[in-house]
């Protein structure tokens, strides 16, 4: 990014915002506050920056605004609910919206997964899924099944359970001891054999067999479950090799392990179906969602379990709480209203089907960046893509961050993590806007050293 563009973007903020009090998440705070990027409005496919520039959203906010920004239907549903009933506890009390939203999610979920436990984020959804898995085994007289198996490069949120089963070292290194009894499968990123693959890569299904080694080491009767992302978004859009998830499913079935999919990113149309498990043809026992459940408008998440898992826990005297778990805002009335309005939009506008139809256009566009400076790999599925760059000698991540800043200065928002540029625009993106996103990246790659 040019120095002039950077100064222009930051100038209007100098006397308007006191940024000192806000400790920003997953942000280099000192760097940001020296050169801030601030958004003030959003509509459709675009943000408006504080300096008045329109910025095309190439990342759906943060993988979540699948139906585009400023949806009046969601805003009006939220307003109606706030004026009707702003809050009701979910502990020993119910409200219609929570039951209706759970039923609507169950109808579009993979067959058999029809019991929905609400949380407030992807992180909480993962914590809920892990606890449900443990409670299930306990209820079946197998309380010794306390071990989980995650995967290298996995991301499952920022709470202690999710960090423990996740495999991103920077998310863990400052926080001491995490959950005990966690093992990790090897990640499936293999640029040497699978670079520039369109869709699922050919090589790497055998990596799932590492689960058999973990089982042999500890005993199947000590392991509660395996948790993976069907597509690893935060690690850089890492796709499962062909046959990999099928092998995991078979091994879990053989040894009585629960298979948990983290679909916080992939849920609600991102891969051309309601959920990635449907797009990939492998059904988990539990899966988590968040982000697109409300189009990002109101925080919400959920863990969705097979009925037999739920029913196994529903035992003992009927007046006794079966699962001692939940949150003050589980199934919040306003979040449920936003969720119901969001599902209406997905259905009425056919956005999941639209994503599937647009996927080939998206694939060809993003792979047209092959051969541009510094690009060592491009990975894609549905309406999502990851581009990996060669690191510079002055530090990993600096080149990709410069590309990110260049794109923002020139009107396109992308996501950067390490040397990865990730793309996941709202599912309403047009073919011409796909071209704008790719052209902005192409130009940035050519400008950045």
C-alpha cells in the first residue's frame, strides 16, 4: 500500500475517536491505532469507511454475513422482538422463538441431527458440543471416555475447551495448561503434492489413519470423540483430501467415538449446501454453528446433536435437570428473531443454491491468480478461497498484511492471517463483484514487494 493511501485512510480519525480504551481482539493494537481502518456503515455488498470510501466486502464481515449487509427483514424482526419481549431466561422458562428456530434448523440439518442446544458464539457452541459428548458417554456408563482428539491447525474458538482441542500454537502459547487428555491428528495441508487444487485435493486421505494410532496408544474406551472442521477456515482454507472424512467416520464408528464437525464457518451455505457435511457427504454425530445463523446481526451459536445422543442424556427422575450446562443468553429472544428472519432470506432467495451455481465461476476467478507474484498455493471450495504467499525475509505474515492493506486502500476487504489471504464474500456476490475482488488482489500482489 502506498504511504499516501495509508495516510488518507487514517487522517479523518485523528481528532474524532479516542481509541485508547478499546482493547481489540485478534489485532495488533499498537499497529492498528497508529494507522486505523474504521468502518461506519454497511449495505448489501459494501461497507463505508470513515473517510467515505466504499469498500467491497470480500469476507462476509468475518465469514458470517452470508445474505449481505443491512437486511431490513432482519432489522425489523429484531425491532419487533425487542418491543414485544426483549429478554427471557432459558432456565426453566421458554419462549416461542427458540422452539421455532430449533425446529427450522433441524429441518435443514443432516438427517438424524435434530436436537439443537443454543449458545452465543462459535466458541460457546464448541464448549457445548464437548460437554454434550462427555455427558453422553457418562449417561451410557462409559464415564472413562474423557479424551478428545483434535487436529493440527484446527481452530475451535477461544474458550479453554476449544483452545485445548485446537491446533494453532499462537492461540495457546500464553495461556498455560489447557484441558488434559487431548491428542491431535496431523493436519492435511500438503502444498508439495496438492498445490493449486480446485476443490478437494487428491492426496492425503491416509492421514486419517493416524487416529488408529491414537486409539491403539490410549484405548478406544478412553476417547469421547474427534473434533475437526470439515474445511479449516482460520488456518487458511484447508480442504479435506478426498476420502479423508469418510475414513474418520469409519474409524469413529468402529471404535464408538463421536465425530464432531465444527461448522461455524462452513454452515449456512458457504459450501453450496446448508452445511458442509451435506456438501461433502459425511454425517457427524454433533456439529456446531454460529456466524451465518443470524447473518452476523446478533451473536448466536448452537450445537446440533443426533437424537440418540440427546435421548441417552434424558434419563433419571423427570424433575431433575439432565444437563447442567447453558448460558444466560442461550436462545435469546432477539437472537432467535434474527435467526428466523435470516433463514427466511436464505430460503426465499435460494442463497444456498445460488452459492452452488456460482461456485464454478468463483473457482476459475480465484485460480486465475496462479502465477502472480509470491503466490505459492490457491485453495477453494464453494464460495471460499485461500491464497498462500511466500514469506519475506523480514518476517512471516508481513507480505500478506501489506496485500491486505493495499486491497483495503483500494476498496476491497479481504482477510489476512499469517501468509494467507482468505476470501469468503456474502453469497449475494455477483460475477462482476467476483471480478472486482480478484482484480484488487491481482493489483495488490503486483504492487507489494
